[in-house]
C-alpha cells in the first residue's frame, strides 16, 4: 500500500483515523478492509446490546480467570440469542427470526 493510498483511506469521512491506525496502515503492505461508520440506528442497537451485556454479565460478576469469563459470556450469549425474545424482532428470539426469514426467502426463491 502506498502512502497516497493510506492518505486516501484516512481522508474518507466514513472512517475514523487515529495516529496508531495510520502508522499501522503505513507498515502493512497488504490491502485493508474499509469498514464504514454505522448509521445512527445501528449505533443505538450496538449501545443497547453493550448496555445489556454490561448490566447483566459484566457488572454483577467478578471473574477469576479468562476461561471463567469466556464460559459466562458464552452462556449469556446463548441465552440472549436462543431464548430471549426481542421486541425489535416482533417478540421472536434472534434464532426464530433468522429461521423465519430464511424460510420466507426459500419460499420466494422456489416460487420464482
């Protein structure tokens, strides 16, 4: 990656640049992945998820090891995605919503 390409990436208004990131880009010689900034609604979703994670998992617990923290995080994520309904998904769990969406797509493709 040339210096001009790095500057082009850093000038992109969708990307937040930090001195550390620009130094990293200059050292790399491979293509970079450009991740656009999230929309306001996506940011709200991220903040909501982060708040729930913090309130329900991180604040009430003190983990002795990283293994213990990973196990608790895995259990919490399984509960969050497989058993807990979400109002934004029509009070379905994310797993149920994904399955319903995939069935709908399959039906649309088979009808076409």
